[in-house]
C-alpha cells in the first residue's frame, strides 16, 4: 500500500486483495503497487532486523536502570534492589506535593537521567506505579513525597522495575 485506504489497509501494509480490487481501485488511483515474493521476503527481513535492534536497545536500557539501582541499594519487601531515579519537588510541611508528579514527568525524568536509553516508540510506557505500602497510584498523579515502586515496559518482553524517590526541595 502506498496510501491508506479505508476498509482495505494502511500505507506500508503488505496485503492480498482480489485482482479486480487491485486493478479497478488501487492501481488506477496509484494507492498500491504489485510486489514480488523477493520484495516481500526483503521487507520481512528488514522488519525483523528492526525488531531485533529495538529489543537490543530495550535490554541495554534495562541494564542501565539495573546498574543505577545497584549503585544505590535499598532494602524493602518488594525485592527491588535500589533507587534508580530521584526527583526533587516543592512540598508542604506534611509532605504534600505542589502539583504532583505525572507519569509523563517520570518518563521525561528517565529519559534525561538515562539519555542513551531507548525511550522512543509506542512500546515504551509506564505499566505500574505503587507506593511502598503496595497501593496502586497508576491512575492518578503522585501527590506526596516518598518512595514509589515503578515498572516500565521497554519493549516486547522487557520490563524494568525500580524505585522512584521523591523528596522536598
């Protein structure tokens, strides 16, 4: 497919259609072209190489996070070995944050702390955020200083868990 066509396919897709649909609708409007079996094999090979590169980058990023955690050991009941990320925010006397910390802020901080990591792509996302009591805070912003157990998906079958420490400025 050279262009996205509703109910048929998106640009870049390789698909099988009837010869009538191809000749009357796609070829005439130059929205698709015919490709050979060799071209299909080459495209699949390139896609596999790209997927492998993404997987290697995700593993390297996980290793960087693990190394950062080993540098700052932390004992807790969740068996996470250390603090990989620290953030300072303005807070009130009881430890309430002004504005809170959003998942996007956490991902931006990860990207700036580990700039050589692989943070682009749809596969990279924060999968869980829990406080040290095990309460899930993923659906809402973090509103208090303290330590939080985070899990981030870095790609297919690669997930890293770490502790985010938020302290008052």
